[in-house]
């Protein structure tokens, strides 16, 4: 399907973004290659849950890769980049696989989750990825987990924006009772829904958390032990210290209850998101001498 002049606000959870000149849905490497051969620029999106699209829109072709196949064989799941992450989690629970349940409630699709190594509660998708197939601009290739260079909210696909994740094979221990996994998922979803109400126009956490060991020694000394988890300090801690909660720029606000959560009241613009992000970064830099890095991606 190819559409023209499509407002991207309808394709992002933030509800922001001007029109894409072209929006193309493709489902095979051949269709993808054909659309990439049209005049650029081109950009991939998935569920649009981690994106700030400019108010001016996108001057080229926005592509969605809609491979929605999901098959289970033994201890492996093969999953297309266009599969909703929650659908993968639900199937994994149903099959008695242990591990993906911690990703319950993370919005978006599998391709986006691999690109940003999505995760929650100390686990991320990299732990289960065996191989990833992707389009490198010329042909379909396959990378092993090590070749994907996964790190905290990072993968090689973030560095190679011209590559497109097509599908992945995950391998998990099939050791869980499906009822227990479902109950765990329900519990996680309840907690998450309080933090991120399902209708909230946002992109989850705006900034990445920080590795305690990489902070300057004088900052490390100021950080209370209780805000350190798995060696990371929540960026919300630093944001809170500089008074971020409740700050706003036009129709974009920092949540009163979570300093790393920006949301659109409905009247916001992408320019206001960027303005607030820059302001928060400069306050944290001024106060602590540290650079916050966005988790959210720009288009
Ligand atoms: C309420 C809420 C809560 C969230 N909680 C979490 C959380 O707990 N943990 C977490 O990790 N994230 C969280 N996020 C962020 C977001 O859900 C993840 O980053 C998600 O994996 C993004 O997937 P997506 O399909 O929506 O990607 P999009 O937002 O559409 O795109 C994000 C980036 O991925 C790239 N991309 C997408 N698909 C492909 C592909 N097939 N090949 C190559 N590149 C691709 C895009 O070019 C873009 O740069 C949250 C977001 C929201 C709104």
C-alpha cells in the first residue's frame, strides 16, 4: 500500500508530526527493495512508539515493514519485524517460554525492539535473540547475536540506519508454566498501566538511564544507593533534582509523577518536545556536569 501526504501524527504514540510525502507498507524484501529504489529520502518506522516526528513532516518515503509471521519450532520462535511486541510476548507465555514476559506492555513492533534493544525490569530482547535477518541495501543478510552488537538500548541497527530488520529468530528456555507467565505478565501490565496510562500520548522514557560507573566520581558520590539498579542510575533522578517534574513547553509536559516522562496534552508540537528536551539536558549538564542522551528517536 502506498499513500501520499499522510499526517504522521496518526502513526506515532506522541500524536505529533506533519505529513509524510509518501507512506509505504511493504511485507517482503523484494517490495522493500523496490520502494528503496524510488527517490529518497527513506525512513523505516514501526509502531511509532519511540518517535518524535517533526512538525514539518517527512520530505520522503516513510516505510513500514509489515512481516507479521510468527512461528514456533522447539525452543525457537521466528518472528517478523512487523509483529506487535505484545503479540510475541503473549505467544511466548502461551508456549511456556520463560523470559519475554518482562517485556509485557512495551509498545511497538519487533523490528523497533531489536533496533533499540528494548527491555524492562533488568532484561532486554538481546538475551533471547539468536539471529537477525536484515536488508543491507543490496541483499538479505543474517547476523548472529554477537554481530548485532547489542548494548543497553543499542544495537548495530541504530548505527546503520540504512539497514532494515526483516525478522529474527529467538531462542528461549521452554521451562515455564504458561499460567504463571500469564499471571506475571498481568502483574507487570498493571504496574505499567499506572505509569503509562494506555491513552497517554508519549514515547515512554525520553532519556536513557546512566551507568553509575561512567559518571564522574563527584556525581557518583551524590547518588543515593536506592536509586541505583543493576549498575544504572535512572535519569529521572537527575531530572527530578533540577525540578523537571511538571515543567512544560506549550502543550508538552513533564509528568508530575515521573521526571523522565514527557507527554502531549493534545495541543503540543514536536518543536515543543525538542525545546523541553534541550532545556532539561542543559539543566542537568549545568547542575551535574553530565550529558543526558535521548532514548527517543527523531524523524
Ligand atoms: C508508554 C511507553 C512505554 C515504553 N516503555 C518502554 C520500556 O519499558 N522499554 C523500552 O525499551 N522501550 C519502551 N518504550 C519505547 C518503545 O516502546 C520501544 O523503543 C519500542 O521498541 C519501539 O518500537 P516501535 O516499533 O514503536 O519503533 P518506532 O518508534 O516506530 O521506531 C523507533 C526506531 O526504530 C527504527 N526501526 C523501527 N523498525 C525498524 C526495522 N524494521 N528495521 C530497522 N529500524 C527500525 C526506526 O527507524 C526508529 O528510529 C516505551 C514507549 C511508550 C510509548
